[in-house]
């Protein structure tokens, strides 16, 4: 029997486990899916916005995989630190597939980024998604917020800041986050991009959703759109990918439509061709605004500075300019790409493939693609593992690794423990007059899993 550990229970890890047990070339494969958190599903649980229930319903598919009798979920187990180094993992398992994602956000690299009130969008998402490592946000004194970025995460945090609390109550958002948003003083959110709308990374579905928020006015400056060569040139627009063309049309509708108005409305301003150059602070050390330099297309697909500047008021700044992988102690790491060096999924050490160690997901390819991209990525990695299966199976391994984990002082949360967390979250929701509500802290998760 080939015993494999998959480190990470997000989509890439679950797809890798599914591919392993469903393949026919090597019978009798057993997979342990390990996760540092006591809850499975990775970014589907802790990264997908709570008001995106269709995407979150993917947990049903992931759940069916983790309930397979050939797969065992072991949460609350951290690999890389403490007793579970990669070397130790290879003593317990024939093979290990690392699917640990990209947990660090990119910095803007501008003065003032250290000011109080400047955060990563990752931190904000973790907070409203109930991640137990997340900090807290006090939005009571925030009138204006700036979100730097033009991807789907930037759209998500913009939408959550502008959305009314009654629309969030039916979600699984933790009660503390819901309460903070209810007390929010945010009236204006500016989502700012360095380049033009043709280069934006958000999808049209996400973009258009902003226009459906009750009581929220969308503002787009026609002069900024006009800087984009594809905005007024049908031939240039026709050469764009379909998503970019649809984005332009959605933005055109807001820019050329009637002027939004109405007392008491919240506003979302979608800004383009503005490069952040400084976070402006007050004497109290808190952010009070951002300074941007106006950019213009350089004719080569990029932008160049114009020397004209604009200050935008903000008491909250969220940067959403990409992610990077984090080194896992004991694994090689390329800091330039934020990934583990690999050859078709095999970890490369000192220029040679390390048979028995593999990667999949963002730690393999970088933070690119959508959830479905993880399927072919995992399939390639598993194919490499299966090619090595003969050599792997000849390695003698001890009995059940779970015994070794417990002997090392670890307290794994198995599937019944996760089901207990689910039940506790459902009960918490009922007590609050809501549907299931996430438990957002380690102590609460451990207690619900029976570890307290």
C-alpha cells in the first residue's frame, strides 16, 4: 500500500487527493490530508467572500472527496514547524504533496505604508471570513476607504465595505465582523488601478455585481476611461480578450449613464491610471489619505508617469496587488517567484528532483488561475508521483502515521471533529437568529472539536 500525505486541504490539496485515490495504475493508495487549521477547504472557507454562496457551495464537492474512505482528514497539524519537518514527513509517508498556497501579500513599497489604518486586503478578507489568525478592524471612524488593485479580491473587499448589513446577515460571516460593519462609518470606497480598464484583472460578473448593491452609487470618470486606447477605438477593443471587452462596456455604462445621486447613498468610485506614490498620515500616526501620480499609456502595454498628482482622502487603505508564497521550513524556495522549485510537480533540491516530495497549487505555479485551474495542476503532479510509485513503494515505512503524530504531542482533528465544529457553528447561528455562523478563534474551534 502506498501511503501519501497531502499538506493543505484547499482545492489543490483535495483535487490531488481525489486524483490519487481514483487513479487505477497503482492500487491501494491511502491519503492523509493534513491542514494547520482544524477546518478544511482552505481559501474556499477562508477566502471566498461570504456573500458569494454559489462559489462557497463548492465545499459540497470538496466534502464528498474528503469523506472517501481512502482519504483521511487530519486538521490542527502544522507541517514544517516543530516535530513535523519535511524530512520527518518522508519517514512517515511514502510521498508528500505540498499544497500550501500563497499566504503573503505583496507590498506597495511606498512611504507611509506602515501607518495605522493601512492593511492588506488579505488581512481584511481573513477577518470577515473568520480565519482564527485574523486581527480585528474598527470601521467606526472610517468615512472614506481606498482599495489599491484591480482584481477580484479588490472588488470583493470594495463590495463588502459598501454592502448593507441586512444583506450580510444571512451569510456565515462571524458576528464580530458583522457588528463592526454595522457600525461602519464608510460612505465612499475608491478602488484605484495603476493601469487602464483594459488591463484590469477582475471578471465582468464580479464588476457588474457592484452595480446591484442597494443604496450604492457607482462613479466612473469618463476622462479616465478615455485614456484607454480601446475605449474609443472599436478596432483596438475588438482585439481585446472577451472579458476585457465586457468590462469596458460595463464601465462605459456607468461613465456615460445618468449622474448618480441621492442622499444617504454610499458611493464606489472606480479609478484608473493612478499610481500610488505615498500614504499620507496625520500627527496621530494614522492614515488620512493617499497620494497618486496620474499615469498614461506608454504605447507598449504599460504606463508612464505624467508628473501630475492627486490626493484621495482615506482613513482606511487596503492593498490588493497580488500574493506570494511563504517558505516552508525544510523545503527549497525561490523568493523571486514565491514558489517551490519543481519539475512537473517534483520538488527540485540542489538541481535534482527529490523523489517522494511534490507540490501542487499556488506554491507550485504562483497565484494564478481560478479554482478550477487546480485540477490540471494537481493531475500533472500526481502523474509524476505515480511514475515514481515503484521506487516509493520499496521504501519501508512504519505503521499508521497518526500514532506518530500523537506521540509527538500533536492533537489532530479528524473528520468527526470537523463535523462537531460544523454543528457548533450551526448552533451559534441559531442562537443569533442567523444561519450557520463561523467560529473565528482558535479556542472556540478547539472547544467545538473536543480538544479543549
